[in-house]
């Protein structure tokens, strides 16, 4: 429902010759002053959009964002369009509390109030809404309101539209809820925390639209909803609803949209839904529904959008489907489809979105599918074969093509660049070969390009500088050779080139990628030193240069990468000491305030490659959607020497620290007891001496410890997680360790000659609340990115190379 058309249908007329009442004008000026005061205290530079015309010398009915109406005798403010007021000049949000709304509640003539997308915090003042008895339209979505929804809102007898989505309301509907005969639209998305959907919803019998999307409501769908006979749209997505879908929903004969996806609903799709003769959209995906997909769904003539994927539903391939509907969107993801792509889909001439992923579909892509001009085609995780029809890329409607993890082969068609509206191209995990066509540079809207895990080859690449929106590039696990390509857009955020045959040194042109967050060039043959210029890419969060032939010392300037949370330089030929300034890596000290700038562009789920690292003694994939939870420093399998800098103990966000297989000497720093998030510590195969610090007993998250093959002696600490570190192999080949973990008794310890270790005086409570690592992150991440370095002298033995082979 359009805001303006809704209001104009209510207003009688409006007369520009009269002025708005003085008291309303003063209320609006007071609101502007409150907003200006609130934003002036923010550290971010903030602009207020659309309030420039608000001043004391003019008629408020002529102000931007204000609409007035009149009955000849007087003119009053009836509508305020106050959405998206703040234009922030940085990512730091402006803190504005709900107290700024107080002046608006004095304007009793208001019929429309739009406060959406302002991130206002605090509880809603219920008494204020009691004054706005003429409200027809209220939009408060995309704020940070908390508390419960005021009961006074349910006494607004003329209210037709209420949108409170994307907030932080944590109560359920409470208080007296009267029968609102004229209420037509109620949206309460993204608000409540816990509890059932209030049964009082059924009292609002004139509702046309009801959305409780994006909450954590539990229990079943309340039976009181079945009294909403005029209901046209019901949206209960993204909750924790369980039990079966009520059969009586089929009695809501005016229903055009029923959205119940992303819950825990069980049972079968009720047959009563076929009685909904006006139904256009049915969304049931991502539940626990069972049974066969009923063929009668395709007899609902009005049906346009059908989403059934990711349930436990079964497609009966023997059932003959002759659709009476004409679908625009169809999702049968993970529904047990087998054989070829169903022929009946070819009759759906208006198809814009098709998702048949995660099934058992075989055969080649039919020519009729290439000719249908479908905008989004998602066929990943099937068993499709053959090559891609060139006709696919002659479509100007194609925006998403995801064919990952099939058995496609052959070269990409040379005309791939003809699909100039293509935004997402995902072909990972197939058998494509040959060069990447030059024409791909013509796809000016391309955002994401994933060609990983194929057999693409060649030492020349398309010039992707002209693809100015391309932020995600994954060429990993192919057979590319030559120098590392750098002809990418300055907007590139993720660049994954690992597991190829690239050679040469790291190119300085990488510094032109000023937005680069993930750089992954692991398992190639990169030579030369780690260059200092890597530190100029200040946006780096992940740097993965594992298993190359880099030489020279570790650049101290890497410590300037304040966003770096994962650094893997293992299995190279790096020499020298670990710079003490690495203890200043802010991204490994505290949780970064990052966001997934690539994944946020997409309205449907996309599976990206995981980040493969040495995680707790084995190669594992870290989910690209949760990389913000991880912080890792891996300098193992090099030729580093000197003492371990105590400053590394400041990296309290680290979950993995691996500096094994080097030539490090001296003692294990006492400060390692401060690594409160640490889960795995590998110091093996060095020349460390002294005892294992008792401070390690404070590490409550520690699950893997390896100090084998050193020169350690003394008693292994006890207490806390240290009592579980009882694998003898983790302590093997040291000169004199003892303790209950290895079943070697210790001689009675003499009194210490010096003062006691200060870490023993630490109180345990400061460790009990240790966090898990990074909280918000950049979600679409594929690569782990790495650094550059300096020259290494002549290699000592072949032993190091043998160690690298064993590790690989």
C-alpha cells in the first residue's frame, strides 16, 4: 500500500491559503531542535535530510516532509514523512533516543506518521500515542526501539497501517486489546522476544495485512488468527513457531499471501490451502514439513510465487503436473527431485526466479530453459553435465546464474559478456577448463564471480578494471599460472587466488585495491620477500600466504594493519625474529565492528567457499559466513628464531596461535595466560626451555596444547583446562617435564629463590566472562589473506622442505 495514495484517500481536501496552527508549528520546531541536539553529541558527522526548510519565519504547511489539510475554517498538520532523517558520514551509528518524539505527540490531528529507518533507541511512550487518536498510518520500522509495544496503540480506532519491523521490542502484546473495527493493516515485524503470538490479535477483525516477521515467537499459530476473515496478507516468517499449520487457514478466503518460512513448523501441507482461490504467494521454505508435495498446489490459478525448499518434503516424480497457474518464482530446493529438470516448468512463461538446488537432477541443461529468459537460475548441488548453452548469455534478463557443484565441463562460451545485466556468476566445483573469456569484462553490473575448483588455466586474465562493482572474486583451486593478476576494480573486497600455479613476487599493484579485506594466495609458488607495502592495504582483515616460497624477515609494519584478524604465513622460508609490535594487532585484541558488505547485497542465501586453515592440528574449513568469530595467527613451518615476544600476550581475541616448527628459543612468556579466548596453542618443534607457565591454567577456552619437541622441564601446570591436556604426545621429547598429565611424578619442589609469579595473584573471575572472538563481520568472505616479506639467506637443510611436504 503506497503511503501517499493511502493518505489522499482519507484527506477531504487541502487548502494552501491558510497557515498551520502556531502550537503545531512550535511542536515541530521543538522536534527539530531535539534531533539537532541529539546528533550534535555524536562523534560522527551527521546531516539531517529535509529539515532545512523548517524555520520560525515560514508556514509549517510549506515545509518539506509536512502535509496539511483543511476544512476551510482551519488548516492542520495531518502527515509527517520523517523517515531516513540521518545521513551518517561514517559507519558509527548516531545515538538518538525516543524522547525526541515527545513534541510530535502534541499534534493531535496527525493521520500519518513515518519515522522509519532512523535507528531511534529506547522505549515507546504509550501515553503519547494515546493522543494520536486520528492516526491511520504509523511506520516505525528499522529503528532500535526496545521494551514492549504500548497497549495504547491498539486503541487507535482509525489505524490502518502499523509497521514496527526491525526493532528490538522484547515483550509480547499485552494489556487490553479492543476490537478495532477500522484497523486494516498491522505489521509488527522483528520485535518480540520470546513467548507465543498474543491471542488478542484475533480481536482486530478488520485486519487486511498482518506481519509478525523477524521475531522469536514460539508455540503454534494462534487459533484467534482464524477470526481475521478480511485478512489478505499473513507474514509470520523468521520466528520459532512450531506445531502444525492450522487447517482452518483455508477459511481465510481473502488471503493473497501466506508466508510462514524460517520456522519449525511440522506436519504436512494442509489440503485446505487449495481453497484459497485468491492466493498469489505461498512461502513455506525452511521448516520441518513432511510428506509429498501436493500436486493440487499447481491447480491454484492465482498462484504466482511458490517457495517450498529446505523442508523434509518429497517430490513424487511419477505425478503428472499440468499447471493451471503461471508462476513467477519457484523454489523446490532440497525437495528430492530426481531425473532431468521437469518439462512442465517450460510452460511457465513468466518465470523470473527458479531454485532447484540441492536435489538429484541429472542430464544437460535443456535449450528451453536457456530460451525462457529467467532472471535468476539456481541449480547448484546437483549432478548436471555437459557444457553451457551460449544462448544463456544472450539474455538481458539474466541477473543470477548459480551452477556450482555439478559436473559441467568444457569451456565457457565466448559470449558470456553479452549478459550485461548479470550480477552473480557462480560456477565453482565443476570441470570447466580453458581460459576465462575476455568478454567477461563487459559485464558492468557484475558483483560476484566464483570460478573456483575447476580446471581453468592460462597465464593471462581479462581486464576486470571496468567491472567497477565487482567486489568478490574467487579463482582458487584451478590451474592458472604466471604472475599474480592485479587488473581488478578498486572496489574489490575479496580476492581468492589460492591453490594455483602462480609464481613471482607479490605485485605492488595490490595496494591499488584500497577496499581489499580478504587476500588469499595460499599454495602457490610466490617467491621473494614479504614487502613492506602490504601494510598500505589498511582494510585487510584476512591475509593468507600459506605454503609458498616467501623469504626474508617478517615486516614490522604488518602491525599497522589494525583490522587484521587472520594472518597465516605458515610453510614458507621466513627468517628472523617475531616483531614485538605484532602485539599491537588491534583486530586480534578486540572484536572488530565489521559487516558483510558483499553478502548484504543479496536477497537470497548464497553458499561461499569456506576458509581452509590449520585449525587445531588439522586442516579445516571455517565458515565464510562466520569468519567474524575467528582470530588466528599462524607463523609455523618457517625458520624464525629468537625469543617469543611477550607482547603477543595482549592478543586477547586470538583463538589459534601456532608458531611451531621454527627455531625459537627462550621461555614461554607468562603473558600467554592473558590470551583469554585462546582455544589452540602450538609451540612444538622449537628450542624452548624453562617450565610451562602456570598462567596457562587460566585459559578456560583452551582445548589443544602442544609443546612437544622442545627443551622444557619442570612440573606441568594443573587446574582449569590444563587438567584435560593429558595427551602424552603433546609433551613428548622434552628434557624433564613431569606431572599427572603424562603420569610422571615430580620430585618435591624446592622453595622458590625469587619472588612468586605475579600471575598467580590474578583472580579467576576476570577470566569467567571471556568472549568468543569476533561478533560481526563481513559475511561473504571466501579467502584468507596473507602478507609479504623480505629476503632470506641460503636455505639450511632439506629438513624444512620435508617438513612442509608432511604438512601438506
